[in-house]
C-alpha cells in the first residue's frame, strides 16, 4: 500500500514542477526587509522550525524591525507581524478578510471534523453562538471544583509515591509532564463528556485511547525532508486533500478509527441525554455534552433549534485537540518556572495556604471554588506570566482573502524609506507572532524577556494604551488570539491551569530533579513545548523533585 508520506512526496514533486514552471511571484512590497533564504526548496524554514519557539523571530525582529518577510519552502513568502496594531487588524478580520489556508483547513477537517476551528464565515458565527452556553462565565466558574478534585487525585497519587518510592529525605523524582498530561486528560474527560477515565489511577479508558492518538508532539524538530513535505501540503490543492481522506492510508486510518470510537461513545451519551430531555428532565450534570444538548437558538419560526449531534461531536473533538496539549504545556511551564524560582514558589505557597488552608487542615477531595481562586492575586500573576512568557501557541498563520492595507502602531523602515501601513494582496500568507507581541518592550518593559510575575501586581499591567493593544482576548496577551476566532476556551484554560498549580504548590515543595537540566522551548510549527534543551526527540519534559510541603513562613 502506498504510504501517506510516499503519496505526499509524489504530490510535492508535482507541486515543485508546477511552481518552477509558474516562476516566483512576490505579493509583498519589494523593499520590505528580511533574511536571505538559504535555498529555494527550504528557504528560511529550517531556521524557523528548528530553533526554539520564537527565537528566529526575535533575531530577525531585532535586525529588520517588527514587520518583515521571510521565505518558506518553494519560494513561499511570509509576512511576519510583531506590531500590535497590525496583529489586532488581522485577528479582527478572521473569518472574513483573513482565513485559514484552504489545504490546511481540509487537513483540519480530518482531525477535528467540521467543528469551530475548521469553520469560517456565517457557519462559524452560528456554531460559536450555539457553543457559547458551554463557555459563558458562570458555567466555566462552576467547573473549578471539578478541576480541583481532579488535581487532588493527582496529589493523592504523588503522596502515595513519596511514601513508597521516595528517598529518606522525603523527596521523589517525577516526570511531571506526563502527569500534567494525565491531569488535563482527566479534566477534559469529566468536563467535555462527563466521564471519569481513571487515568491518574492507572486505568485506560477506550475513549482516552482513541483521543490520545490524535495529538502529541509528533512534529518536534522534524528532518529537512519532513519540513519540505510539510510545506508541500500547502501546495496540494484543497480538493485533492479532501479526496485523500477517502484513501486507506495508515496516517488517515488512525484518525478515522479515533473518530469512530469517540463518535460511538458520544452518540450513546447524547441519545441518553436527549431521551431524558424528552421526558422533561432538566439535566444538572456539569459537562459540555449536557449543556450543548439542552442549548439552542430560536429559528425564524420561533422554534428552538439545538446543535445537531454531528456538530456537537465535532466540537468535542475540537476542544480536545485545542485544549489538551495547550493546557498541559502551560501547566508544565508554570511548574518549571516555580521550581527554578524558590522565592516565587514560597510566596505563592503562603498565599495558597492563607486562602485554602494547609494540607493538614483541609482535604481538597471536594475541590475548591472559583471565588477562592479569585482571592489569590499572586496565583493569577504566576499564571498570567506563564501565559505571557510561554504561550503554548507562539504564532498564528493566516491567509489574506483579498487585497488589504494593514495599519501599524510604529512605522517600519524599509530599504526605500518608512511605512505607516503595509499593503498585502489576496492570497498573502501572514504570520502573527503572539510571542513577539507578548514580549514587546514598549508594553512589558525592558525586562520583557524575564519571567517576573510581580509585574502583574502593578495596576499598569492592566492599562495599556489603545495603540499598543494587540487585540488579545485575555489580559492584553496575544496568547489566546483575538477577534471572532479568539480561543473560546480561554476562561476554561486559565481557571484549569490556576487550579492545577494551586493544588500542587499548596501541598508540595518542588525543585528541578537535575540541577544541570536546561529548559528548551520547542517551537516546531505553532506550539511551544517544554523540553530538555538539546534532547528534542524526548518530547515534553518537566522533571521535578517533589516533597510534601511542611511549613510556610
Ligand atoms: C493554555 C491553553 C490554551 C491556549 C494557549 C489556546 C490558544 C488558542 C489560540 C491561539 C487560538 C486561535 C485564536 C485566533 O485565531 O485568534 C485558539 C482557538 C481555539 N481554542 Fe484555544 N487555547 C487553549 C485552551 C483551549 C481549551 C481548554 C479549549 C476548549 C476546551 C480551547 C478551544 C479552542 C477553540 C474551539 C478554538 C477555535 C475558536 C474559533 O475558531 O472560533 N482552547 N486557542
């Protein structure tokens, strides 16, 4: 059988010949500055993909300014935006003026089905309205006890391991990245499907098996061949990508099998909930399926129309793909920063014990509330600073639907003079650097590159001049994007990560398990993943030495 990659390689060769015949076509102002490509096939892409998250951008930004161009594979030109006004303009134009690349969108259909990330224009607006009850503030706030009870199950497991596997000083070495994966998975299982997987206790639920195959750090530090093949995907016409899904290719079959298992499981749950609704039950369970089968909007005849089961399912998959690895990475980065900064950890622990009580006074098996989380400004500061410095998605890729003029906060210098705005033509690929916006010195100060939660305790952090706002949906950070396609799960994610960190730091003192361990931020494509610098093939890492927290001064 022809493998997925062999077929991609074949199509890549066809795309290469076609592009060569077509010749280079630049859509950007010719005087816009940027790095020289190493070759036509790979362009500057290896520098972007193989350096740490946002690193190439930081280097080029310092050299060419906040707006520049670089070359991807096969002569593709990318316009990179680090400028707040420009990023805000593109984010606001999503679903109309700035869209997902068509071929990429077809691949997305394979992974998530036709859910919210995939949807554009009117269909996107309709789905977003129908999904909103699952993401409104009161519903999300009500999830804190679920997240906290889940985190307490992790705390219980760690306490048992300290007991059985710890050293004579009460220390136990743990690869916490793996545990953060289990914890995020368990919370998504409970909040999306209302199902307890039991993965923290070592069980393997069929739904968990099905979904685990969908995600992962598979794209970390790819070979140059993989970089070229990955880029070729963007040159395969969307209709061919669409038909590829019907072929029995191994990579595709994996997605299809996951969809089949997940779908069967969700269908049974949805059918059960719909039967209960028909007999006038009001369902109280706090999970997305329950909320979504009960939600709907009135059609023109005044009849309530709820989201079809197919769409609910596609969106559950979408939430899984969008919310699993991102929240795992954010929580792991927060733990790593606290392990590296004992003073910050101590300050946080004092705040947590002041509000939640210590481990000896209060068992958190029933969780704790959002009200309690909201009484902890230093916890908020630690989480915000993690999302600023280590945003799990470092950039977004967009495609201009038509010709446009993008306004800039600060003029840029080109080879021929200064520009206050930048003209783009239909089809232009644009990268908004979320990491670049989050580290902009004019907003975050000269120490913008440093992890310093204290900056969030000053009122100024929340008052940014309009011309310096990047349009981010949360805390003037670009981390969750902005505009009509801003992350719908941002409240969920911020609360979830805050609760996880609170539960762990209240009960454990953490340090890095190896003093020589160096944090590397893998930035292959759009995700930022904590790894060991130089050992990229090892996947996500958060190596901790944990001990029961004894006393807090
Ligand atoms: C720290 C964790 C997370 C980060 C950093 C993150 C970041 C993002 C970003 C950057 C986008 C694209 C925004 C844009 O284009 O303007 C996005 C979209 C999205 N996210 Fe998140 N996300 C996180 C967690 C979650 C969670 C937990 C869920 C669901 C439970 C979720 C669901 C979604 C969905 C459905 C979209 C597509 C929205 C649309 O197209 O309308 N995300 N996210």
